[in-house]
């Protein structure tokens, strides 16, 4: 159960994200896959069932936990990702950006999508069909996707985006998509070229898969490779300075402890976060 104070903070985070993304409450409800009526009942305290799960869903969508428990830092990768997202959004460019697990790419793009209107984040899964892929993009855009066919979904997406300015579609973990969904990117790109930016994020598995597909002349791979400019942008392993800044921003400024966390982090920012949590617990227990 959430306290009244916690609900108030979640609602404030929700309102802030809607303001930054220029979402109406109805668009936010569609993005969360809940009905506008349910959202209205929850916010007016008229929801007749246990509201714990729905408040949790609102909190996650609003990045409440991120904002309240963890302070973001502009690491080198964060700045690089922001630079390319800004460029793609402003100039309708397409890029493919690669980074190891734990380098901060997913955290950075979540922050960007939460704070910029027209930035639509889709986190891909290996079991998706073409319809699943389009449905998730519609959800990110705050559109109701119920009952539509694939052509109808594609038309709604492209017609909406072509009417917007400064939009970018962000595909995270795109290397997880199976070939039919992955190649479907070509259709989306062709309809949105010069209207909407697109950036694919993945590990280096995407580059290996792409180059192999090009070499074997697999359907669609040469087209996709051309559309990303035949180039992959590589993120760096988080540096000692990145880790130190994250430590300080999140309450650990002892040089010995910071150095210990850096050495034990193995260049993984998820591991860094866990180590910071561990040291703060030890400090509080002392």
C-alpha cells in the first residue's frame, strides 16, 4: 500500500512527465495500457478495488523510483547518446548505437524519452511479431492500438509522426528482434524518411548480425545497413571519473570507498549502483 504522501509524490512525477512529453492524461493512460476512466478514479480516490498495483504502474511509467532514489549523472555515454538523439530528433537522421551491457545506454535513453516531447522509446523483445512491434510503438506514442490490423497500425503511426516535428523513434535492444520484425524496420524507415529520426540501440551482437546478413545477402540487411549510414557508433566503457561522479551524486564521497567501488564495478554501471547501495547500507548500519 502506498501512503497518501507517496501517492502525492507519484502524482507529481506523473504530471511532470506528462508536461515534458506533452502528453494529455488520455495519452498517458494509453501509454500505460490502462483506461482513462481507471486513471481518473485512482487520482480522485474513487477506485473501488485495491489500488496498489495501479499506483505502482503509474510510478514506473512516471520514473518515480528513478527520480526519488537515484540521481542521474551526465556520464560520457549519457552526453554522447543525448547528442545523437538530439540530432536525430532535429534533423530526422538514423543511427545505430552499440554498447556493452551496463554502459548506461538504457538508463540514458529512458531519461531522454521521459524528458523530451516526441521521443518514443520501444524496448524490444525476441518473441515479438510485427503486430507486437507496432503495438508497442503505438503504446509509446500514447495511442490506443486495440482491434487494428497491421496496415491500420502502420498507417496510424506514420500519419501521426509525419505530422509531428522534432520526433525520434528509439529502439532499445533491437538485436533481440527476430528477422521478420527486424526487417520490418525498412518499411517504417521508408515511410518516415526525412520526417522522423530513428535510432537503434544494441550490443555489438547487432553489428555481427548485420555484417553477416550483408555478406550472405540475406533479405533486407543491405537496405538496413545503408539506412544507418553503413556505420555503427560505439559507446565507451564507463570511466573511473564516470563512476566517481555517480558515487558523489548518490551520497558517497569518501575517496577510498569511491576507489573501491570503481575497482569492483568492472565497468558496469548496474553493478556500480548495487555497490553504492551496499556501501550505504553498511554505513547506515555502522
